[in-house]
C-alpha cells in the first residue's frame, strides 16, 4: 500500500485551488468589510442588550426618538450584509484549512483553533440572528443571552487570532512599500499573475469576484433594509415585515389572540391600576380619556429589525404619576393583562417616565387602538426597543 504523503497532498491542493480569488489582498479586503459589519453589530448589539438588561452604568437616551430604530436597523442590516461577506471570505481561505500537517507547532495549533472558533461562532451567530428576524425560535436556548455571549466569543477568538498573527501582520506592514501583490501560494502556477502585459487577467478576476460579492451584499441589504428604512420600503422583498401592513397601517408582532388577552382586554370593567406606595387609583377608559391628551410621532422599533413610525395619542405617564402624588421621574413597573410570558412585566427607568413623550397610548394614527396594538391602553416611549412597548396594560406601579 502506498504511504500517505501529506506534503504531496498540500502541493496538489495548492495547484488545484490556486486562483486570483484567493490572494492575500482579497482576503484582506473581505476581512476589512467583515470587520466593519461585525463592529457595527457588536456596538449596536451591546446598546440593545443594555437597554433590555441594564447594567448599573447604562445610559438611556430618549432623544432623538428614533435612536433605537437607527441602531437596531443598523444591527440587523449589517448582520445580513455580513452573511455573503463571510461566505466569500470562507471561499477565499478554505484551502488553507486543508494544509498538511494540520498542526505544525503550538502557535500554529493556537492559530487554527482560534480560526475554528471564530468561523463556527460567526456562522452560528449570523444564521440564528437571521432566523430570529423571521420571528422563528426553533431552539431551546434563550436567544438574546446566547446571541450576547456568542458576540464575546467571536471577538475573543478574533483577538486571539490577531495576537498569534501579529508578527506576520507587522512584517506585512514593513513590506508595504514594495507594493508587491502577495499571492497566497507562489509555488502554484498562476496564469493571472505571470503575464508581462499591461492588465493581467488574474487581477481582473479578483476584481470581478469582489464586484460579485459587493453586488450580492448590496442586493441582500436593499431587499431587506426596507423593513426599517421607509425610503427602501418598496424594495423590501425578503424581510418579514412590510411597512404599512397591519391594522391601522402598523405591523403587529403578537396578536391579542396569540397573547390570550382578547377577553380581558375587551372587558367593560377594565381599568388601569396606578399605585405609588400605599396610595393607588384606578382609571377607567373614560377617565383616562378625560385627562389631557397628547399626540407624538414615535416609532415602534422591534429588536428583530423592523420599525415603523406612527402617531400615538394618549395620557402622559408624568400626569398619571402626579395623579397619585408620586414624584416625576419615579421608576415604574408596568404589568400587562397578558396572563404569562416574557413581556408581561416591564420596568421603566426614570429617563423615560420623566420624558413628556412617554405615553399611555389610547389611540394610533387617529383612531382607537386596535385590539392587536394593545387596546385599551399601551405604553409608547421614545427611543426604546419594541419589546418594552408593553401592550394591553393592566397596572403601573412606582418602584
Ligand atoms: N403585552 C405585550 N406587549 C408587547 C408584546 C407582547 O407580546 N406582549 N410584543 C412587543 C413587541 S416584541 C413589539 S415589537 C411591539 C410591537 O407592537 P405592535 O404589535 O403594536 O406593532 O409590542 C411589544 N409589546
Ligand atoms: Mo419586537
């Protein structure tokens, strides 16, 4: 039997996979684009996570009112753009994963382990994130926490990778002035770089590859970003939510039927309980309507990426606080009529309760709230994630 010769295999692979679409220059360009999208995702993700699960130092901006619409729209759009970029990057480096021997030294082993960790965590992060925007949670683990920790794993593996590669990166920068195009496998015959003519075909095909990747990335962005950017809404072919579709022209994330609140919400004895310490008051719907009403243009900006601005009308949370003698800027807890589920209770920090745009909304776009939008009363606050815009209110308590 012939002995297996890893060196020969490596050489054979080098010839087979040699292509101008696998030059160092190309992986560097793709790496840069990926770096930009991952950085956007990381910081907008930290912001979103912080708003929903605040650390002690968290700041809660209420202005501009569209701040979360912007950051979360960027988060989901950059995440979608990263998918074709990561696939192209994998295409351009995967022969590298087949080199022989698989581990040449401890440092080399570390380098490969960091790449394996990066690739697997990035693929998992992007696919579960994408599936999540379609409001589909086919896994047993909590999405948000997993998404959050995976982000740290991705950055950890990247930093490890960069640390291990630092000598090579430094050498590359030192060589920069020579301006030579470094082809990954100089030993391999590469017709693209061997010509003496003006324009080598290899450079063109690398450019063509990059153009194709850019076009694919642009296409997925243009056909999905319309879920959060109104001027791209007509091109929104693939994102799950369409602007303007839904009762009162606003999409619905969870219907009253799904939340099992229909009966409670339609009950003629419904009243909003407002409590501060030992003093409490109940407001019937008519009593709420008799209080001063205010209208504000505010967005619902779902963590899943879609958003839409609408005209909300109702009572200021401030005024309700004053009605029970509680100080302005008190922290509050709201409870929904919803019998169970993660969105049943919601805490609201002082920044929002103090803001005069934070409303207990009774109307949307000029008519009484639809049952699916939270009738008889819901919260709408500036700059907050959609999940915290609690529908079908039952009570409001000062903490
Ligand atoms: N009680 C309750 N409030 C809720 C929800 C819910 O499921 N239950 N969904 C939230 C989510 S995830 C979003 S994005 C917004 C959507 O509001 P809309 O359905 O009126 O557009 O409501 C929020 N308020
Ligand atoms: Mo949402």
